[in-house]
C-alpha cells in the first residue's frame, strides 16, 4: 500500500503518524526514512517523508495491506493453521482467515485420493449470510464455468480469475429454488481460484468470491492470495498426511484386534475405540485365547508412542506374547519374563505396559483362580453381580522393554460364578483428562449398576458413560465373566 499527499487521503488509522512525520520533516529537512510497524496490522512499514514545492509529502509502504490500510491477511491465525493436524479444522481456519481481507466469502476444497472433492470449508464476512454459502456449496449442481476454472487452476498451478459473475441462476443451471435464492442473496460479482499445492502436486483449491460493489481482485490481492495459499497448502498437506497415517494405524489396529474366543464357562467381550484425529492413534491392544492345558489367557497392553510406529510395535509385541504364552503355558509372570528377554535380546526398542492374566479351569463349584502379573499396567477390576467392585491392586513393576530384564511377580484371586473381571487401558481411566486414581474410582462408580449386564452390554454402557464423545486417547477394554456351572455364554 502506498499513500502520499498527492495520492489521496491518508487512512484514518495512520493520520496521527503522518502528522508527526510531517512535523519532523519541517524541523529537520529531508528526505527522511523510517522503518516501523503498521499501527493496525503490525506488518513492516517503510515511511518516507520529503519536502516538495506543494509542501511535505509522506509515502507509506505497508506490506500486506489494502488501499485503506487494513490487513489483507492477519499474521497470527496462519501460525495457528500450521499447527493443526486435522484437515477439516485446517480448511476451516484457512477459509475464515481470508475473509474479509481477501474476499467477501471463501471456500476451501480438498480433494480425496480419487481426485474428487472430499472436504470443504466455507466462510463469509457476514454471519447472517454464512448459511447461504453452505446451502449453495452443499446443494448446488456444479457450474460448468466453476468446474473449468477449478480444473484449470489445479492443472496449471496458477490462479484463475473470473471477472464478472451473473447474479441470476436459471432453473437449467440450478434446479433447486433454494440454491438460486441463496445465490441471489450472496450477490457474487467476481471470483479467484487459487490452487493449493505442496510437494509437487495440487490437492485442493482456495476460492475467493467478491460481492456487490467490491471490485475484482487486483494484482496485490492476487499476489497475497497466492503467497497465503502456498503457506497454507503445506499445513493442509501435513494434516492430510497425518490423517492418512491415522487411518493406516487404525486399520492395522482393527486387523490385529480379533474377536475373542468363547471358552466353555466364560463369556468374553472386547472393545476398542481409536483416538480421535486430535490425538494420536496409538498402540493399545487386547488378546484372549485358550492355552493347550485348558486355561484361558487374557492380555491387555499399551505401547508407548503413537501412530503407525506404535501400531507396528504393538503388532510385534502382541505376537510375541501370544506365541510365547501358547508355546509353553507358564505363569503370567513367567510369560512376561520371557517377553522381557526377547525384547532385550532382539533390541526391539519398544516400551509398553502390559497385563497378562490366566484363568484356570473351573473347580467343582464353578469358581476359578485368576493369576496375573502386571508390567506397569492398570490393575484388574473385579465386579460382583450386585455391583460391588474392587481393584486388584499390586505393587508396581517395570514396563516391558527395559534393557535389563526383571523378575516379575504373580498374584492370585478367586473368581466366583457371576463375577466379571475387567481389564482396560489408561485411555478409559484418563478420559476427560483426570488422574489415574480418580479415573479408576470413576470406572468403579460407573459399574455400580452394570454387574448384571452381559459383558458386551457392560462394555458398551461403560464406554458411553465415560467416553461419550470423541476419545482423546485409544481405549481398549476386555471383560470376562465366570458363568455358573451349566450356563453357556
């Protein structure tokens, strides 16, 4: 932006600054130059004052401002956008960022893997007209001219401008009268399509639309839009890649977390809920299988770390526990000690909490002995049919993966017919960002009236109570009920 005494009126926000500089010129002569900050935008500002035959003239060159001295794009929100790892959230931030500095309303379209539009976000300078933008974008029949402009921008990597847009859409172009009415209220007059490209490929478009008597985008605005799209595209592409990692990790998790067996006299239920896109899908896992000697082994664990690497490490660790426990039925502590040696000897480099529990074959009255050993994992919870529960707490022992294997300890409890053993990961205990102790107490309270429910329904009800919305961390739950003699699952 440039302004001088001969160019036209000085923006009101800069008038006090101009007056002060004119006084300095009169006192010290000139020309004089200052490098300052714009008082409204904080953008770099170069001010030059010199004497002319018509009096003092002041020239202002403010980076990233419009002709009236207001910012094309505020700097702060772009930093926030670069920190987002959610595609929908980042697209929404970008759309809001360019309004009203670069457009009256804007849309951000991100393409899917097949090249078709997969995500979109919209913004309008007037909150009252935002529903009209949403109506038009979601219900329109794609306009051929818009489609051609978008395609041209994607293929060329250059912005494409439409200098004049008709305000009336006939029934042939847009059959839906609600869409035509929204278009008339939006009153678009010109538009600019800027490709979003990163790492050598275009994956979306930033559409900037001006309305009413606002002129079409000028050279400075187009330059600013291209520069902004370049920075925003990298942030969006990072979010896309991250989201893809989440999907791969989640797919891997689900492929490994198979349905549990249903041994005679036991009813086993498992649940896994991945973290939302705001957190990292990690390495929570569960397992249950029958051993050759007739006992049933239950395992739950949580690999330290997140995303694909954690899911891959989880796969290795789950396979190691399963193989070692089946090949040589041993006490839970013995199994964990063998896993320790394998991880250390093969230099796997994985740290994880884990709990291995072994339900022995039933006695004559249907009761069973539960033996377990914990490598830094949450304790089992024993739930009685009347809703009473207790944590089977034991002294803490080290995580799996510590370089120096440690001697581990077995613990025992008697499980009566009708009792349920619940194993979970810390994603359930810490839901809502509470501490472990508080979380475990909350789990026990939530189970108070669920003791009579079948294990599957019990798990579902527990999750709905403690994690009703998107999970901030992975959650794995395993519940096993000891059935009365002669009762099947």
